[in-house]
């Protein structure tokens, strides 16, 4: 045995991977010409049993065979190197997961002559992945049930508020009750969205805020004739940020519907909600073209409960900043960074 072949065999036997060499004929046919001893042990077969044209059908799971054949054909035609996973069979029927790494070997004339590959067993890794997927599915099922129950409980709270409404005759108290009901509805809608999405941690903000705005326009009489523009640019947020965003939009749009367009307002009333991302920061902007707020309002120390809540949600729950301007109406801008 030549010394170079002796060294090659020794290296192949002591490393963890199983080594193989495929001869590539001029017509592109692949034939196993050499396999390390540990590869033969892994399949439980002799060299004569695997060094045949139908070797793939012998050792590869039938569900994985088409992909393996396609990838190997790519190795013959275009791909210089490749890596893929599949299930292989021991002669006794034992199924194992393996990862195959292969590379082209060309002659001095540049013609492809061999494909050299290494096979590593990854059965334990695959089993661990499957167990993890099972645990994740179980937890997601549990979370969906929790979200569903919370949503139903919030619906019950809204129903109780509505049932007590006829007992109250003071307009101020009725207004507070209606605002409270809409805040509860805002929280309920986020759970409704979470219950429907595939990934429980992600909320598509456009349909969420569209749904909130439709409720608000139906609730407040002053909403008739007001155009509400929602521009979220496909933004998706974690529920941690989606919830306070919804509450802020609920509060600021409610304020605009109640106060920005009094009777006799000249012009077409418009409320605009924008949510976008620029670099690492997200921006939530709620603006209207109404009459604006009195100059006496201090955003750093707001006197109204609503603005105090907006300040808390923006600065403490979202760790963001809140700015207000009164140019051609009122504009609130919340800047925050998601983690």
C-alpha cells in the first residue's frame, strides 16, 4: 500500500466524520469508489454492498432521496461544494440523521473527476431539536389559551361597564366611563391579534390600529366626517411595545375626536397616525389639523389624566421620548427603540 494511501486511511479512521469518494464518469454518473471503515460500520454494509449504482437507494431514506440526488447532480454540474442533511439506514433498519459535506475534485485539465465528502451523524442533535420544537408548540398552545381567556375576560369587563352606563346621568361621568371602556377595548384587541397570528410575540400594527380606529370613530359622535389616516409601513412589533402603542393611539385619537374639531370648525378634519422605523429607532406620530391645545398645557407636567397616561406609556413602558408641537394643529411624536 502506498504511504500516501496509508496516511489517508489512518486519518479517515481516527476522525469522527465518515469519509467517502465518488467517481464522476464523463456522462455525470456517480459511483462510490472508496469509503472509510467507519462509514461501512455506520451503514452495516460491506464495500461490495455500497459500491454499486443503486447505493443511494440502499442507504438513504426514500423521503430524502430526491433532494440528495438533486444536490449531488448540482455538485456534478455547477456547485463546487455543498452541505445537506438526510436520514440514512443501517442494514438492520436503524434510522440515523447525518450531515453530508461534499466538495468537487478536478484534474489538471479542469475536468471534474471526483466528489469527496464527509458524513457526520447528528441524530442526537436532531432529537434535541425535535424535543425543543415540541416544547415550543406546547408553550404556544398554552399562551394562545391564556390570550384567549384574557380577551374573553376583557370583553366581560366591557360588557359590565356598558350595563352600568344607564345608571349614570352625569355627562362627565359618562365620558370617563366611555374612555375607560375604550381603553379596555384597546387591550382586548391586542389579545385578539395575538390569538390570530402565527408568532405570538409579533403584532402587525396596521390591522391592529385600523381596528382600534374603527371602534373609536363609531364610539364618538364627533368622529363623523373625520378622516382618519393610518400609515404603519408594514411595521411589526413585539407585544411589549404594541400594547402601549395601541393605548397611546387610543388616547390621542380620542382627544382629537373630542376636542380638535369643535362645532363650526372650518376645513376638512383629518387625524393621521404614522408608525415607521428609521435605523434603530421607531417613531409613532399622531397628528390632527384641528384647533390645537391651549398654550397653558405643559407636556412635561400634564394636568389631564389622559396625557399623564400617554407620558407614562411612552417614557416608562416603552423607554422612549415624547414631543408635542402645535403647528397647523397638534402633533405628538413618540420615539422608542425596541430590544
